[in-house]
C-alpha cells in the first residue's frame, strides 16, 4: 500500500506511525509499516510491565522516557540534522536518532499503546509531543530526551528555532491534526531536497505533499518549480494553473510566472516531425 491508498483508507491518518512510513516510503528499501508497528507493540508490552502500581501518571511518563531515551538510546540528531533518514521512522529506529517530529511520532505511538492520549504539537520550528488530560495538556520534547515543556520552555524553543522573529503565542500549544503532522513531515523533506537541488527526490516529496494537501496552492507552486528544474514545461504550467485556481485571492506574482511559462512554451513551438 502506498500513501495514496493509505489516505483513501484512513483520511484522518488515525494510524499516524503507518502514515509517517508511507509518507517517507521512497527513502526506504522496505516501506511496509508492519514490522515497525509490531516493534512498537513489543516496546509497549515491555513497558507495560514497568508501569507503576498503584498508578501514577508522572512515574509512568518517567518510565516511558527512560525506556525510549536511555534503554533504547533514541536521541535527537544534532550532528546530521538535515539528513533525510531522520524523517523515516524505520531508519530513525535503526540509527537511534531523528528529527523532533519523527521522534515525537514514535513517542506518541508508544504512549498510545499504553493507553495514554498522546498528541503532537507543531511549535514553529520545533515539533514536540504531549498528553491530553481531562485537566489540560502535558508537553514533552522527545528531541531532548522527553524533558517537560511548559509555556516558558515552549517560548524558548520557538525563539531559538525562529531566531526571535516570531513571538510565542499560547495557541502554538494546540494539538495538531494527524494529517497536518504528516504534511509537516513531508514539507520538511521537500524543503531540504529543494535547497540541495535533489530534484528527483524533491519531486516525490512534492507529489506526496499534493496527496496530503490537495487544496493547498503552495504544494502545486512548489511542484511547478521542481518540474521547471527538470525541464518539464507542460507539467509546470499545469501545476501553476492549479495553484492559481486554488488561490484564495488574486496572485499577481503567480499570474506573471504562468504568463512567462506560456510565452516560453509558445516560443519553443511544436516539436519537429521526425
């Protein structure tokens, strides 16, 4: 099953771990989520025997974090942060290091298997995880060993990630939809591929972004740029037209880009007969 079939079967992306594997499947030799899902089941089974009796939530969280970040050695990859492998869950497990968002997805996957209401929190520039309680939200940073994150720490993370260009707002701590989490995961990869000129990889990432967010004009705009880099003018024109059709407001820059491409297409004319 590819990403398209997964989204048709589970449009809300309730099985976030499986969705994340499908979203980064071209990075994997074996993109079947089943082995990873079975491994997370096994981890949760191990952890279940370590849960505190009588029940204590904070001790349970300590056991979860100790298991993932001490016993298993999962950690944030500070040395090769931009490596695409950091976004592919099976490779994160194999290498024992990943991005904030991939480590958060794993953290959520194990926490959910323990019966906890785990959520993802898309802070600008730094993804974290949390537990939804009847009394509120507890937040944690899997990239930094699962340490607790209150509003002050969240504000510091946003400040560091954005260079102080974005002021923290409490609304940043709202849980993200699972589908939006996958969009962010793929967009991270797309940005890296485009920045490094890896246009073949950028194309699959853009295709996945269009599947995940078919009403987002920006996804088509990005894919048009990739088509141009790969000398695929008709495909670029088609994507710019789609981006314009989806734009909520007139976009003179986008219209000008489309006009330039149409003129270039006319200048080339039809291909000569053999």
